[in-house]
C-alpha cells in the first residue's frame, strides 16, 4: 500500500476540495462515505484494491479495512481528518454521528469509576517523521542530536530494541533538557525528570526506590514505583548526571541492562518500554582549543576536533560498567547567532508582540552571552519584554486600532511599546509607553 505525495500547494487545493465537498452534504451523510472518498483519492492503487475487497470479503470487513487505510492516510495528512474539517466549517454532522459513541464512552468511564488516561504512541514511519519535525522545530540548532534521538526511537518502533538510553553531552543552555522534555511529550506523554544534584550523597538513590527496612517511609510507595504503576513507557531524564554520587551509577546498572529495577519491597519495577536520558557538560568546560571554549566562542569550532578529549574526561568521571550500558552518546552543538534569533522568536511565540528586526537585534545584543546559551535569551525576554506587556495589559492598554500585537521600539538603548491604545471612560487615546 502506498499513499500519494503532494506539494504544499497541492495539499492546500486538496484540503479546499474536501472542505467544499463537506459544506453542503445532507444530514443523512455518513462518515464512512468521506473515509472512502479520502482513500479513493490518496491511495495509489485504490481501484484494484477495492475490486479485491468487494469480491472476496463481506461488507463489514470492507468497512473495517477502509477505516484502517483512512487512519494510515490521516497520519500523513492530519489536516484532512473528517472532524478537523467539520470543525473548520462549523458543520455539526461529525459531532452528531459521534454523540452515541461519546455517550457510550462516558458510561464506560462511570462504570470503571475513573477516566482512563490518554496515551500517546509512535507506531509508524509517519509518526517518526512527525517526531523528527517536532523536535527540530522546538529545539533550535540541534539537527544532529534530534536525528540521533529519532534513530534510537526507530529501533524501538521496529521492535529491534525494547528500550533505549542516550547520553546528551554539551554546554549549558543548548537544548539538552528541552529535547528530553519534547521527546517525552511526543513519545508516550510520560516524562519524569531526576535532578541528580539531589543525589550527591551515598544513599540518596533510596529516594527513587524507597527507604530500606527500619527507616522512616519504608512502607511508602517509591518515586519510581509510582511511575511504574502508571506505565512502562516513560522518558526518564537524569539531569546533570555528573553531580550524582558514584553509588547512584551502580544503581542504574540494572535498569540499563533490561529496563527493570527492584524497589525496597522486593518488587520488580518495569520500565521495559522507556527511554533513559542522561545530560552532562562534563569535559566541555575544561577542554579548550587555545582560548576558545568548547561549545561556544566567536569562531566556528567543530566538535569532531575535540570529542575524543571530552570522551576521555567522561571516561575518567564514570565507570566503564556504567558507560558500556549506554546505547548512544549524543553531542550538542553550540548555538550561533542565527540560532539564537530563532530561539528568541520561539520564546516570544506565545506573546502578543511583533517580532521585528529591530527588536530581535536588541535582544541579541543584550542577551547573547556564550556561557548561558539560550537560557539567557529566555530570561531576558521574560524580564524585559514580558514585563512591559504585563504592565500594558494590567493598565488596560491595548494594541492600536485593530492590531493584535504590541510593537516595540528602541530608543537610547532602551525598549518601549510604541503602538498601544488606552481605554479611558469609554474613549480611546493613542499613547506610547516608554521604558526607563
């Protein structure tokens, strides 16, 4: 089975065609009719496929198979989904037909006593392509790291591996933690972060598996026990692993072997479908080429020139038994100025602000400090741009006219909102709000 491919313009025309098709359909219209239209149009060998179906098997099974083919196509073209288009044109047919199904679902939840959590999963090549796109969209400037992460997921999806472990290496503020979070949201919807700085003492690892007999809290459910009860498919992030006690690494050996560990009560905790991620900047700070710090600097230094030096530092820090159980070592690039501009745009995506060249230049000039990376960009926007917008909103000052966004300008090395309206006694007066 193969699905047709389209250019962006062809996809747009197809969407408009299906949209027009659904605008004036009668009330007796059925969802399965739409599904068949989509399959007929997008399945390369649809005509010959249906000829076989209609002659060899009964109509009920034909409907089920069409539903399967439709679901596969929607994975590649999600905006063609029936409910999505009906919502776009404010057509209630889809929702009327699904009302009985929804009612049955509610009744099932009431009978069960509690709602079942919605889970996410990656099951196909289309899912992997979406994952790759989503990771690179959210984590700027780390195409290689995103690609290696997706390759690790491929092995799980293809049932070659049951679980995986990745070691993220790079300077602070380049997206190691964010990549893990975005992966957790996309992979299974289950993400758990362990701040390894809290496990610096010899027996701190007991926080994860529970207190030993004779200690307070022995009968309580452990942190990992709570997670294992919910699911065996997690993205578990061990952040700044170099800060943990060496005994903590020994605890991890079992879980990296087969995806399981034993808690304080002798119960085996199953994480056999999970992804374990370790982040570190070990060896990055001290390994320099001349006066140029690895990962940051004015000159474009490639990691290929010093990855061996960094790996030597990592091997001195961590035991061979621990490192040998890690599946993938992933290096993160330093962020260049074009990357930081994209980061600034991404950080302001939730703000009602025009992302002008002048504003971006001002942010980069004030917040581009190599030792902090993208974090300093986010901090600067929060403390400056967001604060001014919050002041304007609380003072009921709105964007000028019909505009939906605030416009910022720069004057005397300061920024101010240059395009707002203030509501006062029902009358609107154009004003500017200057900083400093």
